[in-house]
């Protein structure tokens, strides 16, 4: 039994928000898991996101554009000059000889190599070394004004401000340099191309002279190598008697051919003898007559005896019909038959012995032939090995002689070309002083600031929209939460709870009253909800107005002539009694604990056609009460007495009380407060309702902010509708009725 009503009050009552337990597995639910998959975002949805957050876009745009303005007009003017150099596809041909360095441009990689030379630290250092005296002071003057604490380094400054730009689809490279002094910018660009031409010339001459010295050393080394190979070849010929190598090779080859033919014959004979001998052994092992073998049966003596034995066998059978076994004639005939059998067996044994002898002889002959062939092959292979080594040594000698001749010729060519000066490039255009600064680029910077401000502003607005995952749009309810939207209740201005609970009766807010009439009509149009007697209302979290929806929807049904009762099943934080300003001393808890009868706790005619059953206090163990048999009896009795029974239950995300009541009702209504509950939390709670296999009639959006209603619910609600909700004066009302 449950405790008495005096013990129902608990100190510090309220919901035990077991989010950790209730949300087990919550993060695994995707946005479309519980939804029917019929709703999807459209271009209009994104446009609404843009409109709602227009001030984010404006602020970000102003910040970015202002920053671009400040940056542009605070920068030092920088001048840029460019000199161009033409790269030759190949060096000028003064003599028809090959140069030490191949400067021919065959591909983009070769051209990129010249670009990297222009970008190299070596070339930068050479240019910085040519800045001396007044030129160096003029070059460093603009940077000294910046007041940098580190000592200025001309090479570092040059590296930071020069650009090497290959011209597309050509062998022309531009060298650009930027400097606050327009004349100095032109001077540095020209120094770069001059140093590039000089650098290539120095490298070519240095490499040619170094190559000549290296080639002379290689000539001496190669000559010694040729002499050594010639001596080794002669010693090898004398050691292995290879003066008549070709003649010996011919003799060995002829012998090898003859032995191959002989081995083929012996192998054939051996295979034939082996087949006959194997057949004999198989017949013996199977105790089968050997006379069935053709090569035994074909021997004349054996064939004659087989025929004689068959004739005697026939004669013996004929005599057996006339004489008994011990008759002399029978004995003589039987002895003659047995004698013939013994002679036949001797002949067969002799034939088998002959076959075995032929097999052993063929095997021995085949082994001897193969041994002779192997010996001859070994001799032939030995000669081949000598010949291979001999040919290798001869080839090495010829190759090294050719290498020696080539090195000697190349040494002479290099000696001649080392003194020739050729250029692989020429200066095409020298740099001149620029008339206008290259930076800052006012137009481009302002355009980038303008476009960047708009793009970043829009991006920031959508980022905020992405982070803000609260339910606010019809897409959120139907596409994410997965429930149909059956009603929208506008936001109510500050009003007492009891006034809100009976707003459809008092008409304190005509728009809200009309929205409940619309919700009533929607429920009456659906087959499932039209005939439903017991309806449960719940929400995701506290404060979404589920009790407000329950009381006003019940009053709406009562106003249409139905007998309606509200049962406060929120045994943790009951609200129904507050909504109607009645006492909460007796109620559902008392009925379920047998402390009172149902008639004792029903508060009748709170409004015409409406009764309520309060909670009767706060329960220490609400789940036990709602799971009790008494509660089922209460629900069954209320079905008989009333047309509609509304159950106000706690939020699903907080506790599981609503899921206990759900199997006892005909359907449920899910309350969502505009822009309050998070999408995944609402989706998780709605999924619980759907998985209970009890019809959920849909979601009611409560507290819609009319200021943004056009953003999200233009298809459901428009500000122009308010003209139909004007509360008429009594005089106008009388005229209308008249």
C-alpha cells in the first residue's frame, strides 16, 4: 500500500533529471533516424536563415571592409621594376663539338632549372656585394626608418622583395624587384640579370677547365687498364689450350648428337620392357592367368599347350559322364591333363624369366647410355665455360680499347672548347623607373574587402545557424524530430498561469484561442485522434507548456459539448491544480493507494463540461503508482464516464513516467516550445513515443514568436491573419448576431 496523503509531500520535490541514463545512446541518433524522410531543406530555408541573421552579416562586413580600408591607406608605397632575359634553346655552335655543360632547353624542367638559378642565394649574394657606398646607403634608407632592432642585411632584404616570373609559353624570364625608391628598384632588377649572365659564363669556363684535367687523368688510367687486359687474355689462352677451341667444340658436338640418338633408342627399349614386366607383376599379384597377356600367349609353345589343355579338358568332361573317378581311363586322362598343365606352367615361367631378363638388360643399357651422354655433356659444358670466359675477356679488351680512344678524342675536343666564350642567354629589356606604385592596390584591396566582408558575413551567419540546433522551423519538427506538425500556438504576453490555462475560455488572447480551435479541428479530422478517448500530453524538457496545452485543449473539446476530464499524472511537480486555482489535497495518488474513491477526488464542472483530477500531492515513488493495478482501473473507469480523458505527464527527457502511462491511452501529443529545446533531445524523446507503438498524433509548437513567424512558418501563419482575431465589442457582437 502507498503511504497516506499526509506522507505524500516530499521536501525538495522535483524532477530527477537523469540525463546520463535517459540519453544512453543519444549521440548515435542522426538527424534523419527518427524522421519519415519526407522533409528536406529547400532554398527558402537557407534564405530564411540569412534573413534572420542579417545583422551578423552587416557587422562582419563592416569589420572586414573597415580593416581593408585601414590596411590600404596605411601602407608605404612600393614601386616595382622588371628586367627580362631571353634564354637560348641551345648554345651558339662555333665548333661542331660537344660542350662540357649541356645548356640546351628541352623541357619545362630545363627552363625551371634556369629559374632556380635566378632565385638562388648565390645570385642574391653577388647582387648584394655590388651595392656599395652611396648605392648601399640609398638602398637601406627606407628600411632604417622603420626602426627595426635587428641589423639590416642587404641580401635578406633583396631575397624578400625580388620575384622571378617565367613568361608563359616562351623562353623569357622576368626579374621583378620592389622598393620604396623607384630608381633603386630598377637598379636591383638590372643587377640581377647582369649577374645571371656573368654567373653562367664563369660556371661554363670553370667546368671546362676542370673537365680537361679530369680527362687527362682518365686517359692514363684507361691505358693501363687496356694493357692489363691484353696480358690476362694471352695467359688464359695458353693455360687452357684454347688455340683450337672451335675445332674441339665441333668434335664434342658431333659425339653429343650421336649419344642423344642412342639414349633415345635405349630409353624406348627400356620403356617397352618395363611395361611388359609391370604387366606380368600385376597379373601375378592378382593371381590372374598370365596367358591373357598377348606377348605371352603369342609364343608358339604356350599357344600350343593352351589349345592342347583345352582339348584335354573337354575330353575329361566327356569321360566323366561315362566313367567314375577311379576308373583307369579317368585316372589316365586326369594324369595326362595335369602333365599338360605342368608343362604349360614351365613354359610360362620360362617366358616370364625371359621378360625379366630383357627388362634388366634394357635398364642396364639405358643407364650406361645416359652416363656416357652426361660425361659428354660435361665435357661440352666445360668447353663452353672456357669459351664464355675467353669471349668475356676478349670483349672487355675491345671495349676498353674503344673507351680509351673515345677519352683521348674527348680530351682534345674539350681542350679546344675551354677557351671559347659562349652565352646561353641575353638581356632582352632592361628595367626602368616605374611612374606609379605597385602597392598598395587600392581598387583590388577595397574590392577584396567588400567581397570578403559579404562572404565571411554570410559564412558567419550560417555558422551561427549551424551551432544553434534548437527546434524552431517546420523542417526541424517534421524532418528532424520526425513528427507531423498539427498545431502552432503563438507566444503569450506576460500572464498569470491560471489565466494562460483558461485562455480559450476568457479569450484574453484571441490569436491563441483561435490556434487551439485549429488544433481541435486538426485532431478531429484525423481518424486516429477523432475517436480517441484517452490522450496523453508530454514534452521533452520542463517549461515547454505541456500543461498549458493540456488544459486549453481540454477546454476546447468541452466547449464543443463533450464531457472532458484532465488527469494530472505529473506526480513529481503537479501543475493542473495551479492552472485552475484549486486545492491539491486529494487526487490520483489517493485513489491508487485506496485512500479515497474516484468520486471523492474528481473536481466537477471546473468549467462547463470539464472535470479535473489533481495529483493529490507529490509522490515519493510515482512510477510504482503509475504501474499499479489501481491506476489501470482508474483509466478504465474514466473511459466509461467521459468522452475525452487528457493525461498531463512529466517530460520524457527528465523521467520515464509518460512511457508508463502511454500503453493505457489511445494516443499522444508532443509539445515543443519554440527555440528552446535542442533538436537531438526532441528527436530522442519523439523516438521513444514512436517506438511505444501507440499512435502519436503529432507535435504542437508552443510559444511561436510572432516577430519571426514569417521566417519559419509563412505557410502556417502570417501577420495579416491578425485582422481576423480582433476581439469585437459587445455592441459589434450584438449587431453581428442580429
